[in-house]
C-alpha cells in the first residue's frame, strides 16, 4: 500500500497535517522528501503531442486547395 501524507517534523516525531487511516502500533517505511520538491499537478504531455505540435508547420496550409495535385490527378 502506498499513501502520500503531508506532515511536519518537530525534531522528534512527524505530525500529520490531516487525519490518516493507518493502523496504530504497526511498522511503516517512510520515504521523506522536502516541501521544496513539489509533485506535478498535471501529467507531462505525451511525446506524440509535442511531435504533433512540431508537424503543424510542415506542408501546405490547406490540402484542399490543390487536392487533385496531391492525389496524383494533374
């Protein structure tokens, strides 16, 4: 089970900022990071999204202007 908990360290113990639903008197492994390391609020864009943005400036602006030319009918 993985949970993200926000807590304050008072020099001796971690005090959670919000109520948590963990069983008392059980062992846990803590991964501690500073508040300076913020989790991203939105996922990074998929690489294809960036590729699509680059490809928009390629080729003619409107293929329908010369449709016959592009499909091979001259």
